[in-house]
C-alpha cells in the first residue's frame, strides 16, 4: 500500500536513517523546479522567479497554475542540484508554485546536510525488478551482463543495495544459481 512512497526521491532520501536534515528558509531564487511541464522546465528555465514573472503577465497561465498550486505552509524538500549551485526540488512542486503565485520570495525547506557523504536508500523492489526481468525475459548471456551492470550501478548509487543483495536476495530468497552467481560477482567487485 505504501510502496509508492519508496519509489520516488522522497523514499530514497528519507529511507536512509543516516541522512541528516535541517529545516531552513530558502529564497525562491535558490531553488530549481523539477518535473511537471515544459512551461516550467523550459520556458521558465526551472526558475520560480521567472515563473512568477511570466504568470503575472498572463492571466490564463496564472489561473491554470492557481488550480495546480497548494497554498500550505508545510516545508518543501530539496537536495543539491547536480547542474548548479542551487537546490533541486524533491517534493513540494505545488507548494513552490503557490509560493510564487502569492509573490513570496522565501520558503521553508528540508535540506539534507550530508548528502555528499551518505547515499540514499533504494526500495527493495528496485533490485527485485531487475532480477525478475532477467529471470522472465532475459535469461541469456546478454541478460547476465545487463543484470550484473544494473546491480553494480545500484550498489554504487544506493547505500543499502549491497546489504539488500546479501540479506534479502541471497540464495534463501532467490534460489536461482545464475542470479546468485551474478550477485556474488557484484558483491566481490564492490570490495575492490
């Protein structure tokens, strides 16, 4: 029932108990929009301030986004942007839109303090879906190579992937010799 929470960035970041957070007031100019639509991402260049300026000049656009906006004061959730010195939105796009529509220049946000030192956690189904795909449709040499590199990538990007492979996807739970051989190869190569 709650698996959807674990399938997005919120679950990735809040799933790791070692991730430290601080609630801070950020300027809208320090935040980049993510997702939603072409207007926000391309026309507004991800900028809440450009968005605010453009909708102030177009009544129909303003009405459209007022219907999407949330006007609550709950903090948004951000992380460092990989492409700039700004923060990238993890959760709260509708609240960020609402803040811009109301003309705010600041918004409260949860900011990870140690995201460079601590990896996010993946939902176990991320790994399971790769294994299941291999078993069902790609159980050949190319599939073996693809599964290896897929699992290798996950162990590089998620702090819990190796532990999940050892404890949740071991031979007691995934009794498939090809899969276990690939998992052992991934775990062995992670030590190097």
